[in-house]
DNA sequence: CTGTTAGCGCCTTCAT
DNA sequence: ATGAAGGCGCTAACAG
């Protein structure tokens, strides 16, 4: 059995029937007797037959492939999401092509082209920090290829999204700090073209308002939220004319950068300044308990988005109704940083 | 231009030539006049023609798809490697199917089946902790589908590998600790069916020998190296009849678990006990400088392995000569934990 | 150099 | 319930 080259015709010839019957049997059509079906399936098994998807897909002009675009695969949130995508996709008989935009719009545009060339049946995407509009997604619309935004989306006409409730999480984070007695809470915010950062900011503002804390514009520090930005933010923060006692960071990396710097300056955390940060990386769980995190359910996001996308693919080009699913992140205040690193689906 | 349905026949008809000429031109064959080539390319561009890979691949009976099997996508080492795989693969015109074994042999076996069914042109794999032999890879061998192990391999007959020099790294790590004045160095080792752990252990033993330090069997603690194992190891370590002053951990997660526990017990790091750990996760870079890490070049591993695999695919079933490439990891002693988190290709 | 012919392996009308 | 026939879109002989 050198090179598996068995086709439906081989089976047909051996069984002295037509290949179309074999094809039907293999597809479990109800227009074949159970008896012949059994016979065919048995022979197929015996010969080690494997359907040639290339041929099948060509005929059906479907690829059973999904495209996934993320800013960066190795970000924990995204690799977890991808894990969820893969799992769901395979269960439903789809393959997945994964691409990274590296936060560049130009690359994102090219990737869309590649995915079109590969005739994917649908696309999942989390846009880059540079992405403001979705002109580069027109090709998908034109060819009726459904796509679903996850985590980072574009706030535009009827698209499907699977998002985290950033507003609520921002509110909870701020409320948590207020509950700890913080009076002057700085917010490390991200690029405002991304909805997630807008919403986290909104949550922050709401909490201040409800708890009747005066809002000061200079307490909002916007950056791209890399670790070095956290350090810079921390420096800025120390020069403010208020005694800062809380930080709500829109991600954990910047939060950690800031914490490192502040500790070097002899500031105690959380005694002097309490910190809450969105958790993109598992690091947050391992750093000392002084960082309270908002954990994002990456795996679940991936699963949910994939399920939604595939359902849209199945609906077909009929009446692609857009849908937005919002998942809840969890505020986690650690008593101890010792938690099971391997647990769950991470 | 509703649904892009332009084929080479359309172009041929419009230009009043044969579709085979169009095909040749599109494939940049040297058996077409430059003039007609230009004409065809221009028209193709104008009509927005895109080659149908399904048809092309069916005809050539190649999928231009690689399978990648890793224990877990969201592990930083693997997601970095995958990033490298993707980049290289796309450049060479290949797609990538990514699968997770979740450290289970059974899943690994199934995945191989799936990849075979998908007719991948080659496979990259990093075996699960449960994988002892490679019976489940027979299918690949039989059908002459080349595969390359990366990072975690099976030490068996002529296969291709892209590995890290674990022996040397283990030696360096131990030497580093000895250089710090450590006399009693514990080694947290991993499952011995994996070569990587065997080799790290060998490096440890060699360094002890060369520096004339007595080897004690009870200083080697074997586990699956999860965080909780690190804690357990730390407990064991404190009960040893020697004053332990150094730990060489075969991964960072266990190292961190141990460090957390030891610090709770009032032990100072690195003053009382110095720790060196292999770095699978970026966390190691952010945890305080007390953990010296051995950084593994995941991205480069991915790139290298892919290049090797594709070259084997191109060589064809002729004389698939196996090759092993060994990359050097870096021992990184941090002065400050503040390093650029976003840098490089992570 | 270009055209003709013949499939790759499968699925799907259309007959019977 | 099964068979016959054609074609998805492309490529690779083989001619000329």
C-alpha cells in the first residue's frame, strides 16, 4: 500500500457498481440501500480509502477553511483564542489559516488578499491598532464571505462581533479601587480608535461619577500600552500635582512596567498605590498578588466567534443577519499568586 | 463583479487564444512570448482574476499545506515557534494547519490521521509528554510525507530535527550557579522520555563533574514541571539533609512555583538560593531579576524547521536525507527586569 | 511558441 | 435505488 491512491472508482470497479453510487454511499445519502451502503463502507475501510478533499472541495467550490487574523499569535489572549477557534473549527470539519497583522494595517490588508486568494469560507479577525475603518474588508463583503470580529472590533455598520464587556470591566476595576479607598485613580488608556479602549475608559468615567469622585483630565494617560509605556506613564504619574493612590491600566503589560518602576522608587504596592490591570498575558497571575487582574476568557471568545461564523457560513448569502455577543471578564483579586498555571484550557 | 468567477477560460475567450497558453503565462512559463504574456497578465489584472488553488492543487495533487502539531498553542515557546512557521511558510507559498496534542498521545495519533486526510505536504511536530515511540507516525513514512521534529523530538532512526542545545544550556546553567558560589544545586527535571529533559540533566551532571562537585542522587527531583510541582519540589528541597543554595529548573514555571513558596518561607533569592530556569514563557522576563533564565529562540526554531521541511518536500521522495540542526539558547542574567516586552518577533 | 486533448477525484443533475 | 454523463478550474503531455 505504497501511496494511498484509492479512489471511489477503485471501489466501484471492485464492487462492480458505479462510482456515483459509491460517492452517495460515502456521503451517507438516503438514496442508497443500506445493504449496498454497508458493502461499500466495508470495502472502503478495507482498502484504506480516504476522500480527496481537494477534489471534493473543488466540485463543491467550498474550502472548509476559515481565516483568522490576529495582531500577534504569541500574545496569550490571542493564542488562547486561537486554541478555541481550532477546537471548534475541527469539530465542525473546518480548517484554519492563521495570520498575524503585527498591528500593521498594511499587513492586515495584504492578509485579507491572501485569504481571498485562498478562497476561505469565512474570516475571524481582531483588528490591528492601526485599523480605523474597514475599507480593506470590502473584498470580503463583495464576495459574500462572512466575517466576525472578536475582541477588537470596528464600530461600524451591521457586523458580527464577539466581544468582552469592556465597559463593565472598566467600571468594576475602578469601583474595586474606590472600594480600597483610592481617591486619585490614574487610568492608563490605549489607542482610542479601538473600541475596547474607549469602553474601558467609559467604564472608568462612569464609576468615578457614580461614586462622586471628581474627574480630572490629566489622570488619563494614553499610550500604546507596552511595557516601556508603563514606565513612562509611571514617571508622568509621579509628577502630577495629586497624590496618586490607584492605577487602572487598560492592560497588564503597561501595569507591570509601571509597577516595576514605582517599586524601584520605593513605592509600596498596594499599600501606597493599588493597581488593577486587564490581563492579556498569564504573567499577571504569577506576578506577586499586588496586581489585581481582569481576566479575559480568550479560549471562550475563540470558540464563540467560530461557532457564530460557521453558523453564518451555513446560512449562506441569504440574509446574513449580524449579531453581537458580549462575554463577561472576571475581576480577580489574588490572595496568593500561587494558582494552577496549567489549569483550564490555557 | 458580484462573485469573482473569472477563470483562465474567460481570459482565453476574450483574448481569442487557448486557455493553456493563459495558464502558462500565469505560471510564468518560458514557453510564451513576452508580448502575449504581458497581454494576458494585463487582462487578468483588469478582470481581477484570481487563480483557483483548489483546481490547481487537485491537478498537481499537492496541497501546499503543512501540518504543525504542538502540545499546546498558548505556550509561549510554541506560539512563538508557530509565528516563525507561519511567516516562513507563507513566504514559500504554503499554508499551515495547527493542531494541539494537549500532551496526550491519543490526541497526537488522531491529529496525524486528520493531517493525512487533509493530504498535507509535510508535518512539523513537537511531541507530547506521553509520546515514547513513533508508531503513530508510520502513516507519514508510508506515504512519504516528510516530517521534522522541533524542540521536543523522538530519539529514533534517521529523522530530521531542529533542536535546542539542551546539554550545553544545562551545563551553562549549572556552571553559572557554581560561579555564584553554589555548593548544593538541586535540579528540577522533567519526564525522562523526552530528550530535552534528559539532555538538560546530562548538562547538569557534566558541569558538576568538571567543577569537581560531588553528585548526590537526591538532588534531582523529577516532575511534570507545572507550577504546583515547583511548590512540591521546594518543599522536598527544604527537607533535604544539605543546605541547598542553588536550583537549576528545567522550566520556568516550576521554578517560579518554587520561588513563590520559598519566599513565603522567608528565604531570600538569590542571596540564600540562586535559581536558573529554562524560559518557556515571557513571564520569566518580568518576574524580578532574581530568576536567571535560559531563553529559547522559539521564533527561530519555527523558521528553521519550516525551511528544512519545505526543502525536504521539494527534494521529493528521492533520498530524504535526515538532518539535525541545533540552535543555541541564551543564558540571560537580568540586571533589571525592565526589558522591552514587545521587542523582536515575540 | 501555441493549440489540442485529456484528465486530477469528486459530485450532481438527469435518466432509467 | 442505481447508472450514465458531464464538469468544477487547472495543468501537462503531445502535437504542430
